[in-house]
C-alpha cells in the first residue's frame, strides 16, 4: 500500500491541511501521489450571502487559498462541489447551528454522494484517510459516517485510516467524541495555553453541539477496536505544514492571525505526539 495513491478526504477547504499537512507534505516529497478530496466546496452566489458569513462563502478566495496550500505541500486537489450545510435548506437560525446533527442518519442530505466518492477511491486501490468527525460539525459527521459505512460494509479496515479533525485540539471537543476521548492530554499541556482565543472558540463549539453522535447513528462503530499511532513531525514537516495552513488567510485571520495559529498548532503537535492517526478493526467476540 505505501506505493499506492494516498487520498485524504476533507470535509471543507482547509481541514485536511490543518489535520494532516505534515503527512501530506512528507509523502508527496517522497514521490508519492497525494490527492486531497474536499467534499463541501460550493455555496450560493456571493452577493446573496450576508456580509458576516462571506468569510465562509467566498469560494473564489477559498479555492485559491486551497490551491496555494496544496501546491506548497506538493499535493493534488479534487473538489466535489457539494454545498456546505450552512447554505442548505432548511436555513440555519444561527451559524453555530452547523454543530447540530439531524435526528436520523437518512436526514444527511449528501451522505450518499460522499459515500460514493469514498467508495470510488477505495475501489481504485488508494490508501484513504478520513476524518473522525470530532467537534460535531454536521458536515464532518456526515463525511465520517459515510466513511465508516464503507469500512463496515466492505471490511476495508486495512485500506482506510482516520485522522483527527481540527476541532480535536479543543479539550471539550475531544472528550465528547467516542474515539478521541480515549487519548487525552494533561491540562497543562493543552494547546489553548498558546492561544486562549482559539481555545475559547473551540470551547464554544463544544457547548453548541447538539444531536446524535456517530456512535448513536452507528452503534457498531463503538464496538470496534480503535488504536492510535501518531505520525511524528520533524522540524521540516511542521514548518511546511504551518506554511501551507497560513495560505488559508481568510480562515487564519478569523482565528486570531498567523502567529497565534502557528503557536496553537505547534503546542497541539507536542501534546499529541504529532498528527494522530487512528485505525479500527472488528472487536473480539465476548
């Protein structure tokens, strides 16, 4: 499998780089073909978006940022052009309601499309990395569910690996997730010490979360054996990753600017031993 294509499935433009930029850059530098497949990359015409939300909805800017970031890492890109939940019907009363999941799995509007895209890359023999859905963002949960259903349906436990979403650097978000809670850092090692603003935003995300979790939709996911092996980051890997992250200028600005984001992520890497990679396999019969 090391010689096969590596595909990182990203809910939005920036999630893959924020989560796995070190691994992406290292594998691409070694000559491997790496593709970032971003799912939710489309929205309504910019003039129809309220000014306060245009930082999320200006896709001409965000796609250009993504192209620069992936070029810096030596990766290719694929955009599925599915609409983010923030723009879909029924309309959200508040932006933070993107952290509310629907009552039933059948209510995820794009689950079938995302699942088909993941099935395609599995079938062509790629090594696939998908998010765990930490943070309860409905788009992230939708992608994680699609991936888990493919893994369970195909028995593709050796083909698919799981990475930690950017929200995993918030302690409350980790604790609320059925997998990430198994690996917590000590309070004094928390990334939030490097940027209280980012830490407070992640705390707000956790407080805003409502609705079923992945293990509620798929109880069998909680019965799997989950194990974590952090992908270590050398100085060059981390520097390359942070340079790529900072190409997402519109998003970095919203999180307090480049110096704070760099410090926050460096501290997160130290707390977690690099970029955590999770694998799963069927649990042993009892």
